[in-house]
C-alpha cells in the first residue's frame, strides 16, 4: 500500500518505555509541538494506569489550549445507499441481498435538509455510496450540494456542506470544489494491505491505492481541507493509528499540510454483515480512550471527529480529551430524517448501528453542563482560512481568538431560535462566563454581534 511502511510500523507497535521517556514526550506536547511517529508509538505502548493518567491530563491541556471550550456540531445526511462495492463489514455492500436501496432526488435532499434546519443544524456532512460510473457520481454529488444549500427555514440556511463520498479524478474534484464544499472526507478503512484486500472483495474500493490517491487528487484539485481515518476494529488499532500518522507525514511533506480532520469510528453491527457483528480486532473503551488522547497529542492542530457510533457517556468524556467535532441525532439511512409519524423501519437501509440517539438539543444541554460551547460556525471556510492558511493561524494560537467569538455568536443564535427555555438559560449563563474572560476589543465585537442577533440579524462572523 502506498506511503505505508508496514515493517517499520510493526517494529513500533509494542515498545517498552520508561516513565522518564514518557515524561519527556509529554513535556514536548505541552509546548504544542507535533510528535514524531516513534514518540506517538511510545505513548501508544503505555499500559500503566499512572502513566495513562499523565497522557490524559496532557491531552486535556492541549485540547483546551488549541480549541478552548468549543465543540463543533454537525449532522450527517445520507443521500444514497446504492453502492457498487462489496465490503464485508458494511450494510451498503452490493452483495447484501437484505438491503433496501434508496437514492434521494434533489427535492428529497432539500426536504431532508429543511427538517434538519428546523432542529437547529447548520453544518452537514453529506454521505453517499459509490455508484459504478464516476461521472454519474460527481454529477449527483454536485446536484445534491446545490439542493442542500437551497434549503431554507425561517431565514436559516446550511452554512457549510462537507462530504464523504467516493474517489474522483482531479477534474471531477475541481467541479466538486466549485459547488462550495468544505472538507472532503474519505476513510482508508484499514491501512493493513492484506486485511484491506480480504475485506474489500469487489468494486473500485477493492484497490487500496485508489482511496489513497483520492486524497492526493483532492489536494491537486485545490481542496486543501481533507479528512481521513481508519475504521477501528478491522485490524490491530495500534498499527492503524501509526499507519494513519505515517500517511499524515506523507501529506505534510508533499502538500505542506496534513488533514484538517481525522475520524476514529469503531466498527458496529451492520445489517447483512456477520463480520461486523463479531469484528476480529475489537477495542475496549479504555483502549479507545487512549487512542484519542494520543492522537490529540500527536497532531495537536488537527480536528478529531467522533460520530454517534459511540455511547453518550463515552462521547461526553472524550470531548474533554481531544475530540473537537461531534455529530448529533444522526441517521445513517437515506431519508432517515422524516417526521416521526411517517418514519419507516430503517433497519435494512442503514449502513451500521448507532449508540448515541440523543437529539441535538440534548447534546447541546450536555455540552453546556460541562462548560463547553456548542459551535455551529463555518467562518473559516467562508473566509478561506483553510489548509495551510488555517495552520499558519492555528500554530501561534491566532485562530483561537476568532473561533471563540464565532462560536459564541452561533451559540447565541441557536439559543434564540431553537433552544427550549431550560437550555437557553444554561447557554446564557455560559455565555456570560465566557464574556468575562474576553479582552475589551473582543468583547466589543461580540456585543455588536449579539445586539444584531437581538435585532433579527443572523450569520455574522469574523
């Protein structure tokens, strides 16, 4: 597999390290410095509870130093489960005879988006299966993005569409960029070559380098915000994390910047997949917690995304240890956001099972109760603060000033337009605490935006 040196990774997956070595690495992380592959491997090798506590403390420090108290909110929108690939762990697999196939029309996509807007969502991750024709894929994606942006509810519109879709050529990615997408996300699933070929038995996805090349093609097309990640549970998780970090090193060397986000999904049961029901390499909650903390320390300026695959309790812990973006009230079924009265049984249409079933309002309440700021901001995309430009601002901490203000503005909008009274009270209390920590110049800007919100103006940002 391109860019992945399996022999080197295997030599790093189970090291004996001293407390002194770990302390030295953690001292470096508190300076917000990027770790080497070897340093990350040493942290992954830690088993001692005392040293793990030190890793968690350092991860919490780094997360707060770079991202502050804000947690970005988004919702996935599945537009099609029609797929030409046969992957042993996926409910969308072409050879899954139990699956009920559905491909939403542009009008249906717009209607689904309007339902999400009514609930307060502002950022969407658009997801689709891979059809046979790559040209058919890109035409469908572009039309879908347009439909999402056209949707409106009482003046509210989606601020940014990120996408998780099939690989494309450079020219096709250019078309996608012109449609106004934010991040292009694609998962390698597993970086272990033999495992990849065993699990992906048919379709374009059976070639592991096709997915690796997609990231390069996106960069070459001018999409400098990409998201990557493994599906944890397909192979040894230590190997997967180190291989992803090796992939990131390649991207940094080649394009001057790594991924904007990384995702850490764990395999969950999927309809029609006996493999997903009993994964070969299950990972415990404690092991998963360590992986997230090590990733936060390894690539401090990269966003970490956690989906509703995980339980509410675990997600509430991990937003303090490294996770900076979370989804809310997800449906992994095309058309899944129908009103409850007309909602069908989606068990044979979904891609995998979910654990955190809380509504957006419940997740907002949970974050507020922890002193965290739910953020619906997309200002960096609109201001072209992406890729290398974003990292240029992030490394010295300059981005945090802008993000804090924008996060509070989007929270204020949510509280005014969508929040129940109890949540509004919690949010207003947190906003006052945050305002007390701002400098005079920032407070003046924030008060101006808040006054405009009170006067009915929305979607302002710096």
